[in-house]
């Protein structure tokens, strides 16, 4: 994709989505940031980015989830709340669909074991 082919409003929207404040909003709230119609934004996003807007937002959201999971001080409940899930159970289910493991299992798998540090 040629960078100059991407409309400025789309570059700006993508930049905004890459913040936790925007990535945790619902799709309609995100689309309202553009002042364009829902269908137009979705079509243009897919055309220029090669991924649906929903999939992109979900991917960014899970990137934040993984970053938050690295800090054991962040409980699963806190992370689900920060990411604007209605419940920890919904967050866990969505995370498992995406990664095939629960957030707690993912977190455990990321920690170095004693044998890794020798």
C-alpha cells in the first residue's frame, strides 16, 4: 500500500485507534470521530488497510491486553475493565477465542521459568 494513497482522515483515525482510550470504544463511537457515514468508513478502511475496522480495533485491544498482562499487579478483572469489557468472563472468553488460552494461562506462559534464567 502506498502511504500517500491513504486518506489523511484514515491515517488520523488509525493513529487514534492505537491509543487505549479510543481502542476501547465501540465501533460506532470510533466511526463518529471521522464525521463520515458508517458504511463509507468501513469500506475505505478495508480498502486501504486490508483488514476490517472491527478486526483492526480488536487486534489493537488485544495488544493492550497482552501488554497489561505482563504486569502481574494487573488483575484479569482490572484489565477487562480497562479494556471496557462488560465483565471479566466476557474478556476471558474473547481472549480465549483469539489466542486459544485464557489470559491467566497466557500470562503464565510468558513468565520465564527458573530453568530459563540459568
